[in-house]
């Protein structure tokens, strides 16, 4: 959720070699350009390009059906939502799109939520 410049999304795609990684982003045009031109991610991005997709979306209202994902990753997103109700709604959305038995991940490099 909230893939920013794409670094965490790309790392997630590498950790899921058989899966598709979706990155909901808010105001996607500029972020797509930033990801495309980001030198540190260029090589890694090419390796997973066919398994990564960006979707214009707000973390508080994800455009995916319930139980769509095996894993939900969020990094530096929830705290950027100013209102308590908005943060609560974003967390609700993360749980809603997560399949039963799925994994909400705080970090793809270590601990889980």
C-alpha cells in the first residue's frame, strides 16, 4: 500500500518470484516517472517489470475485491494519513484485500506485523 517511488514494491516482487506485485499509488503520473528514472532501482526493476503493476489508488479506498492478495506490504504510508479515521480506514482496507490466512507484512526484510 502506498508504494512511493517503488523501492519496497520492487523488493516485494523479488521476494515473490512466482507472483504479481501490485502497487497502489496516490497521484500516479509523477511517481511512475520517478520509478522509471530511478537509477538504483533500474536493474532490479527490469528483472521484475513483467510482474509489477501500478494502480492509481488511495490506501483508504483500494480498488481491489476483498481477499485479493496473499501478502499486503505497507511502508511509510499509514503515518502519512493525517486523520485518525483515515488511518483506521487504510488499515481496514489492508485487511479487507488480504486473503484469509494471508500475511500483513511490516517489513519484507525482517519482522512481520
